[in-house]
C-alpha cells in the first residue's frame, strides 16, 4: 500500500487495515479484497466482486457486494 498525504497538514489519509479470510473460502477470479474486511468460513465470493465484510456460509457477489445466498457449504471435486 502506498501512503497518501494531505498537502496542507502532512497527515496520512489512507490508513491500512486488517484483512481476515476464513477457512475453506472460494474467491472468484479478480475479487477485490480491500482493507478492514472479514470473510467468514465456508464462503464463496463471486468473480470480480468488490468485497466488504460478511459472515460464514454465504455466497456473495456484485459491485457493490451483496449476500446472494446463506446457509451454504461447498466442496472441491476433482
């Protein structure tokens, strides 16, 4: 992350934040995970979603992101 400063005060205006991604999460291609985001366990994130925080066991997608399904789980089959 590159710091951005206010010219008049010299104060940094873009502070970093934590990102927490739960266990067994499926992130679609190009999903954007910004700072201060928490994604619960067993969640599915759609391709190119701009993600905000969500609980466990959900499908989310879109821009802005919204919860599409709840009470889900998924498995990887080869």
